[in-house]
């Protein structure tokens, strides 16, 4: 079995040295959605004031709108500069909705076109397009997954799109990404439990245990083909589970740099304790857990399957081989049982990823991740590096379980 070059030790240790082809919108859409002939396509972007910035493309060239300008330059212009005709697609319209201010919160129904006209997602967009590309500030995967099942469209969510993502995570061959994710999925599926050891700077070890109950592993692999409604989350490349139970402790780095230890009981984060930083940050988190306990329920455990450079956007960085992530909150889009109606407030019904990666959490180390079946235990990650078991799975050296 020949090992792919991107799994070499040199590239694994220095993923920024991996060479990628140039971003090619036609190749991306054809690979992800094939066949596309006859499909009507549109693009969704977001603003705080969508009517103001969408009218007459007022946002174009404005520095504060990196994501939206990338959507315009590489996707909207790309569609109209030959990609639609090449792939047999039509439409190519672009619309803007209001910021949600949270990961995977439901979208408001109002949406604006370039003439400044207010339309309805439910009446004017979802029923009339076959492929919807959402390039936004916050992830819209969960709400669009729900809506695609009602209206029958396919789509892709690509929040946080920056130049690094365009030149790497969206430039890869998604058939290859899908194949690698499936190999790793087969190697991890039907496990009973997972143990994650975190090493703090003082040498203390925290261990989180998650019960998986022998469930089938799932994959985010980037392909969204056929006639079934579905949403691809790009960049893709992960294997994930919906935890059935969890307990123990894990560290958390907050947005302001504060470090805390989270205690988990019966799948729920029940409290945070300060390691260093601002006690006010910890107090605010604890108050949120008290006010709405569902915000602390663990809804996902994920493992990256790709070799990619750091983009400083979790949507790509959680897909990197050797990293893992947990998520709290809504998980219905992953096949879980946590739905928006279970939260006390709409704005709390987010799906919030907690990524463990060297650049994201340099204050602590993922010392070891162990996956346990009835008859064996396999190490998946050691010191943020994929184990020989994982490398063997992706290179095809392991027999299918």
C-alpha cells in the first residue's frame, strides 16, 4: 500500500508545506454536487444591515467584509464568468440575510437582493433553487439542514471563508477527502467509549470520558450528490459521534484568553473553574449554565481527517488530522436529540465547537486519545499527532472492521 505524500512525517509535522492546486470553483462544485446540469444555484451572505450593504453591491471592496467579498469575487463572479455555463447551471443570484450572532442559530426569514428588495427565504429562495451556497460569518449548517429536508434543495455552508481556506481547504480534491474520511470512519465506528487525557502546563492530567454506545461513526466528507436533500459543510473532513453520555473534566480556553476547567456530569458541563485569567469570564459562563443548562450539554465529538494549514477559522482547523473537538448545544443536524426548542432562549440554541489544537490551545496538550471497543483499545492521538493506527487507516493499511 502506497502512503499518500500528504501523510509523510514531514508534511504531518509541517502541514503548511503541503502543496495544493489553485482554487477552481468549477472543479469544486462539480466534485461536491455532481451532476449539476439543470440546477438553479444561488449564494447567501450575511450583514448586520443587509438592506444597506446588499443594494447595488455596496459591500464590494469594503475591508470589514472579507468573507462577503470572497463570496462575491470567487463564487458570484466565478459563476457568471463561465462556471454556470460550463456546468449547465442557471441562476447565480446573490442574497443577504441578517447576522445571526451565533453558530447554527436559525436564520430570520427576511433576505435582500441587489436591488434592495426584501424577499422571503421560505417563499422566494428555498423552493426556487436546487443548490444554495451559504458563505457567512456564522455557521448556518443546522438551520439549512432542517430547511433542505422541507424544500428539497442541496447546498454547502462555508462560513469564515478567508484566503487560507480558499487556497487549501477549498482547493483540495473532495473525492479524495471523502475517501479518506470513509477510511477513518470505518476504523473508528461502533466504539463503546473514548477517553481523552489533557495535560496542563503544570503537568496535571484531566481526563474526559465519553460514552458512544457502539454507534455508527458519521462523517463530514464534502460530497453532496444525488437527488436527496443535503448540506455539505466545507471545508469538510472529519469523523464524528453524538455522545450518549460523558463525565470527567476538560480544559477550556475562552475568547479573552481565560483558561478554565469544565466539570462534566451525565453529559452536561455543570461548572467552570478558573485556571488563569478573568474570574468574571468564568462567572458569566457559570451563570449561563445555571440559567439554561442545555447550553452545557455535549452534542458532538469530532476528529479531523485532513492535512491542512492553520487558517485561524475553526471550520477548517477542526478538520486537521491530529486535532479533536467537542461541541455543546444543538446537535439535531448531526442526528442528535438536542433541538432549538429545548433551550430557554432562542439565542442560546447554538452549536458551539470547542477545538483542541496546538495553535488554538497552546496552554494545554492533548496527551492521548483512546478509543475503546469490547475487545480492544486503540490510541488515536498522542501530543496532537495522529497515531500509527489512524495513519494506517487513512493510507488503507488497516483491514475494514
